[in-house]
């Protein structure tokens, strides 16, 4: 189980995350939602150790992750929102490098790399440099790299970005399968219907603070809303989206 206790991140006088407390449980998919700038990616980076927290704790299986960051990094796989890749490497070279860094050598690493390249329809482009890959292809390479070492925790920050329909469907089923195999899955996405289909638990972040942490069924009942989109709109969207859309059309239609 991944647990956040009163997590905070501040940049000078700006608060990005404040008092974030929630759990993502093994065998479940936890959806992490929020508007752009709400603090989702900041939270993910703190969990992975890419950013230091200003306060609070991150725990996994009851142990603080900063007790041994090197050991902690071997337990999770992470797909970031923005792909930072060594674009002079080919897809195959990149995955070989990641496998070696993860301690996967010889037959096991080679078999997993080859299998993932085939299953993600990248095998034919395995010798092409990443600089020539489309956004969706780079996203699939990042996904393969995150799963190579069979992590206990899978962190996915906008993982559907750039994927074609077929690849997005594979990823949806993959997220469900990972949870079914007992892994802890925390993922953020703007695709609310995808979150609604997959997530056991939903955490909604607004301006750095958690405004909801419950199952979708309970949130629907408590807030008397029929969909996650309506719940999210009420909790984390400050504009009247229908009115804004109408005003835009009226503005461009005016003579």
C-alpha cells in the first residue's frame, strides 16, 4: 500500500501541494484527478523522489520511502507526464539501458524487452532513434521501461497522452490486469470516463488540496451526481463550463 501523510510542497511563497493525505491500496486502481496546475504531477514527482517534499511523508508497505531511496526506486515503475528520453538512442538501446540500470541482465532482460516491443507494436522500429518516434511511440517506450522490472507500484501520470485508440485500449486492460495481479496502481488522467471505468478509488485535487477521496459509487451517492464528470466539475472546476462554451460561440458568431 502506498500512503501519503500530510504531504506538502512549496516553492517560495507558492503552495503546490498542501496537506495531501490518502492511500492507494494493493490490488486496486486509484485515480488521481485535478485540473492543470492542481499539483498532481508534483505529487507524483515527490513519490518518486524526483522532488523533495516541504513536509509530510510518503510510505510504502508501512515504511517511509526516504529511509532507503535506492531500494525504493526498485519497487516502482513510473511513466511521467512529459517524456524525458535519450533521443539519440534507439528504442531497443533505451530499453537495454533501463534493464541494465534495473539489474536485469542476460536472458531475462532480453526476453522481456523483445516481448514488450512485440506486444506494443514497436518491434519493427526498435532500431530507429527515439528522436524519430511519434509521441505515442515514445509513450509506449516509457510504459515498457516502467514495467520491465515487474514493479510492485505503478505510477502513471497522464499515460494515455498521444496513444492511438488501439494502444489506449490495451493500456486500459493492462491497468486493470496489473491491479488484478496485486499491484498498487496510481494514475492521473484527463480521460474521466476511463478513470470511471477503471478506478476503485478516486482522489480529487483542487489547488493543491484534496477535496475528495472515496469510491466513485459513494461520491455519486453523497453528491447526488450521476457521473464522475459531474462530480469533478462540481469539486474542481470553478467556471460554468456550459456558459463559457455558449459565450465563445456567441462571440465568434456576432456581427
